[in-house]
C-alpha cells in the first residue's frame, strides 16, 4: 500500500492565492470533493458559486443533469473538482455547458488548470477527513 501525503488547507489556500486564474464570473464546484476548493476560489475571486451533485455519476446522468443548468447570466465559468484522474468528467461538463468561456480546474490531475501539476503520488486532502 502506498503512503499518502497530507496536504493542509493552509497549503492549498496559499497556492490558490498565488494562482493565475482566468477571468471568470461563476465557479461551478463538483460536490463533494470539489466543494471546498470551489468555495475557496469563489471567495478569493469575489464571484458567484454554484455546487453540483454529479461526482461519480455515469456519463448519461451527467448529461441529463446538465440539461437543466442555466448559466446565461455567467458567460465565463470555471468548473472545479479536487482530483481529476482522467479529466473525462470535467471534459464532458465543459462540452455540455453553454457559456462564452468554460475552463476546468483541479487540485491534482488533468484539467485546463491544475493547482499542483507536479504531484503524482497519492494525497490526502483535508476535506476527505470530514
């Protein structure tokens, strides 16, 4: 079994404060894992926040849920998840959301923007202990 590295809220917060985000109007957090970083990013940038319960759902379920989303008043959206192993869910969401600009973000993994792109070993995030 691989050992896990703990990453603190403080370390994540510090890295977020130094991160160069694109201009956005809305942060869409993928619950449960993406809720904490989405909240932190929305607060830091002073933009709207919306959370979605689509984590660990099938592609068909994601497509069905995303049909009801109305983001017309938010032309620039950042989709946030904590870990995106393959990037497939984020890519699917990015394709489904109709907005002027849609970007994806994860703490680790595969996304348009990745907070810790060099970390490849397993990690324990602070909200996974809650």
